[in-house]
C-alpha cells in the first residue's frame, strides 16, 4: 500500500481558514435568528431555532453535515424539532466531475493510473459526504469498487469540529437536560478514523477474518496495490439493498433480519467492535437474500472489554430488575455521579433499546407501535425527566453504541421481521467472559494491525 508520498491536503491552513469562514458565517446567521426567535417568543420558537440551524448547515457538505446527521439518528439526544429538521438534510454530495476525478486518481496512483485498471468508470456510482465510489475492472478481470475521497477533507474535519462546538453552545440553550461535551470528541475521533482508508482496509480484514468460511455473510477484498490513505480499491459485491425486500415473504425478511443481527452483535460480543454506521446503503443482499454483504468499514468502533461487559451486565440487570447492577452497568459505560433517580431515568431509554431483547416471544421490534412513533414516547419521557433530574453527561463510548443500535432497529422496522430477539441475543452472549473477550480482541486486532 503506497502511503509514502507527501500529503499536501493534510490540515492545509488555507483550507481550514476558508472552511472556518464559511461555516462561521452560517452559524452567525443561525445565532442572529436564535436571538430574534427568543426575543419574539411564541409557540413556534424551538421550531424556528431548528430551521435556523438547518439553514446554516444545509449549504454545506462533508464532515459537519455527517456529524449533524449522526446526532439526528439518536432520538434522545436532540430536541425533536431540531432532529426533525436535521433528518431532512441532503445526505448526498454532488459527485466530482470527470476532469476532477482524473486529477485525483493521478494524485493517488500516479500519471499512469489508467494502466492499472482494465476499465474505470469516471462517473461515480455513488456519492456521499466524504467521498464517492466508482466501478472499475481490474487487470485480472475482477469487478472493483474504487472509493475516492474528496480533496481537503482533513482540513474540513478539523475546521468543522471547531465550529461544531459553537453549534452546541448555541442550541444547547434549547434543552439543558443533556451535557454533550464528550460527544464532539467522540465524533472527531471517528471522523478522523473514517478519513484514513488504510485503517478501513484493516477493519475490512478484521471482519473478513471473523466471518471467514461463512457463505451467508461476506465482505469485499481490498486490492493493496491500488490503495492509499485516500483511495480504497476493493472487490465489487453484487446485491440488492434492504428496501428491495420490504415486500418479500416473511421468511425471507426474517432471514435478512437474523443475518443483520448476527453480523452486528457477533463482532460486538466476541471482539468488542461494531459496524458503527447504520446507513441502510452499507448492506446489500445477494440472490434471494441468501448472502449479506457488508460494504463500508470506515466507521468501525472498537470498545474496551469493560464497556461490552456492561452491555451484557445491563441486559441481565434489567431482566432481574436489579437496581444495584443497573447502576454498576451504567458506570461501566462511563456515566458518572449516577443517583438512584438518574438510574430510573436512564432505564426509561434502556428498556426501550433492550425491549425486544427482554421479551421472550416472537414479535416485531416495534411490537405494534407505528414506525414513525417508535421511540418518541420514551425519548420525550427521558428528556422531561432529565430536566428535573439532570443534566447527565453522555459518555463518548455510548454515542456510537446508541446510534448503531437505533440504525439496526430501523432496518428491522423496515423489514417488519418477526423473531424471538431474546433467543438471538442470549445465543450471542452465551458463555460471555470479559477476560476472554480481552484476549480475543487483542489477538484479532494484532493480526490485522488495527489499534484499539
């Protein structure tokens, strides 16, 4: 993997200054709107505040947009008015044009880069907030997916993270129940990791080794000679998206849901890692859903064994209604200064997340609740309770665990799968040991050169 060339895009001062000015101008406008809304008040104040922030962010693409959408996927994190506006933000960035793609490919693989492919489609197959994907054919005839990062993304990340703190300072006034001070640090670390495609290759290999020999769960194979820090070339996996199976027979939808459950919870319990981006486009299914393809490994979160042990511990504590164990589990997650009252508040959300796992029967995840209302009652109860009992500081390790669990639940909601979720979970945690996890994790990460 060639990564010795100078990196002209890393933290470019001009890029950071320009980005800072652009984002800052948007946030200044949002701040003015916030002040006016507070001055004139009215029942629609929070709605107008939310729209002001959406307007400030809506002209941008890249890291800040991605971070905003991360917050919107966690129902208990943001006021509902703000979450509703952020979920409407466009997720796809405009694709780079052909001349731009040629220049970027030459910068990563050299002026003779076209000779390294049998064919290369200069028009993007998909475009997202940090980069875009092209279809290509290798010299050996294999179909390839070539993931090309947009220029100056590292500068954009550093600038946007600084401005993100301003977003929190401005809009936390809308709701003082939660202390999100650790969240920006967590988002920043994960975004920096996502920009490093050499790390993504290692994460891809980690999952490939974990599911080695499985015919029903697969991962792409990276092509080392065609990878750099900002260019990732891997085998193309054919398949259809999850939404293509919404009207499939229940048996097919249940099989898809069971595969998704195993692909997420298996690595979490056995290795302490999660596929942290719940976007439905990161999964495809081959044939009649006989095979699950995991496609994106840029956001793989590695947890310390104590955190995973806390996840298992809370499941048992909620099952037995053991308040002392519940408190200990939250503390192992990183919550601090928890009173009995706060345990009860946290349990409101935990019982929602764990609800399907605590119910020993065949059911849908929503269990009769309409998808659009799923979780809203619990989120409202948590927010109202924290106004009296909080604020509570959200530990950074909780962010992606909660986000990914919500994303996974969303997939199950779309499928309307009917399974005994408790049996699936108990099978995944059978014989769990924190010490055994620590040993397996160290060996697995070491084998692919991935740092925990």
